[in-house]
C-alpha cells in the first residue's frame, strides 16, 4: 500500500497570508495525485487533480505542484472560507488509492 | 449538474448488515465512470471501501473485502453498498462518489452517518 503523509497536521495562518501544505508518498505516484478540501459537516471537494490542474470552479489562488513523491498545495492569499481540512490522495495505484491523514488549516 | 444522494438507515445493530443506496441524478450511471464508496469515522480520515462499474465489475478494499458487496441498478440510476457483520468500528459517515477521468473523486454525495449500536 502507498502511504501518504501530510505535514503539518495543523497550520495556523492569518487571513490574506500565504499557506503551503505538503504531502509525501511512500513511493512514486507520478502525477496521479489530488487535493481535496473538507469543511465541517460537508463532503470533501476536489480542488486539484493531476498534481497541478485545478478542478472546475476552483479559484486561481489554489495551486498544486510536485511529482513523484513530493507534493504541495499553495493558497496564495487566504480567505475566510479557505479554513478547512485538506486531504491529499494518490490514485496511481488505483483501485488501491489512499488518502493522507489531513492537514487542518486554522485561523491564526 | 451531477448530484449524488446517499440513503439508508442511520442506526444498525452490531452483527447486522449495513445497507446504503446512492441515487445519481444529472448523469447516467452507465457512462464510462467508476462509482465509489468512501467512509470517514468521526473525527478521522477517509477510507475507500470499493468501486463499481455500470457493468457490475467491482473492486473492494482488501481490508473489507470479506464483508462488502456492491451492486448497481442502471434502470434506477443508482448503486448500493452492503457491509455485513458490522461492529462499532464501522460507525462512520459514508459517502458515495463518482470517479473522474483518471480515477480521482470529482463528485461526492453529502454523506450519511451510520452508527453501529445496540
């Protein structure tokens, strides 16, 4: 099983500032990688797929980068609605895709 | 607009079978997508349960494979999940979702909380 490890577990950032979240795969997943955002009481929402392609309707302040085993999600200027939990996922080993444990982005 | 909606009992007794259905609207379940179930225990992360194709082909998470059965009903544009011999560790929010072109999950249902308790 490919293990996805996210860091940090919690990230405290002020509105308007930049946030960078990281995810590491235990083996290469090429660019078969996605980011999701989950707000309390809601389903996850696809943000990024293919490591760097924004999903439909996702604002340009969200950007993804990386390939192989190291990935990052950057939110350029945090808005109040961006504070949530973020999950990474590899689908390189589909159907045995796996998620990271999540990073909680909180208001500083 | 693709929409998915889970339905089923919110409370299941230990050792019983959990049964959920996912109704899909705005999109044909017979299109070239896999359909999945994912669960999330309270306060924890996401775990995939399995996938089904409109033809009935399935993939199950090896850790749950002995207890999981998924089925599809193309006439009703819906698919279903059965999880047998449940225990408290199966208490979770259960989501159904559609896989996109490269098997990430692009559309999700709102989720339904299933509690296993006597």
